[in-house]
C-alpha cells in the first residue's frame, strides 16, 4: 500500500519536512527565495482520490478567485482520505473590517494590505475574503467536519512569524488590549474530511450562486466556464 501524502501548498520559504512542498517557480517571485519539492500553479495539480492525509496552506487560499477557491476545495476533499486534515490560514477579513473602524490612518493602510494583498508579484493579490462564519458555512457544505479555529495577531503567517528571544511574536485576540505595531489579524481553520457523499459540482454551483447580484446569469456562466463546469 502506498504511503499517504502530506501537501504543503504555496510553501514559500517555509519548507516542511515530511510534506510535498509546492509553489510557483522562482521566476514568479520577486522578494523571496523559494524552496519546494514541486514547482507548479496549484490549480494544475492532480493527485489520486484518497491519496493524501493532510493538506495545508498558509496565506495562499485568499489568492484565488471565489470560483477557483471552490474548485480547489472540491479537489482537495477528493484527494483526502476520510478523516484527513485540511488546514487553511488566511487574513481574518471579519477582524480586519472591525479593526479598520477603530484604527488610525497608518494602521488602516496595513489593514488594507492585509485585505487586498502585497502586490509585489502577479500572484500577490487577494481575490477574496475569509472569516470564521464563511469558512464554517463553505467547509461544511463541502463535507468537512470537526472544525477548529485559531485567531491570532501576527506580523506574518503563524507558520513563519518571527521569534524574539525564542518566543513567537503573536497574541491571541482575547488577550490583545491595544493594537500596536504591524501585527495583523489572521485566522486558521483545521477541518476533517467526513465520510458524507458530496456532489462536488452541485456544491460549487450552490455556493457560487450566493455571490450573484440581481440577475447576473452571464456572470455566473463565466465563473463556471473558468473552472470547467
């Protein structure tokens, strides 16, 4: 029996032992040196059904449009074994919006970067926003269960936040008294693949329809066509 895989998608500089680390080739990056096992656009990856035990992404998922995010979720669920783990970390859109209302102008600029991306490369744009409520709704629709959420204020991803004196520089929301410096809201969801039978195409269409405004039938058709549906 083949050993189950563990995938670290959009690995950047954080190479994880025991995982297949995947990212764009080095020429697609402008400020960091990539170390990966496989260089590819994540949308082109293919793995056999039930061949993966864990998939993790840290500040990657928000770089996909709403239609591609749903398409990727359906693929990842198919690759995972029952009980397999999906870990996704993104900026916490809900908390960014809340903090924006009570922050000074300089910090608002940082929050806007957290929401919309860093813009130093063609991929460095955030196409969608994610928070606990949305993650919970969408992942449960795709047949994930046992959802756990972690929310922290960090300078970067919680996978690679800098350490000062051996201590990771991050603070849970509930202990944060005053927002200072460059710490920004992040949310991580950890979910398990259930044994439920899911109609992937129907689920994608159902969730995607929620973003239709008015009678945008042509818009909806364009979204579906882009992901081959």
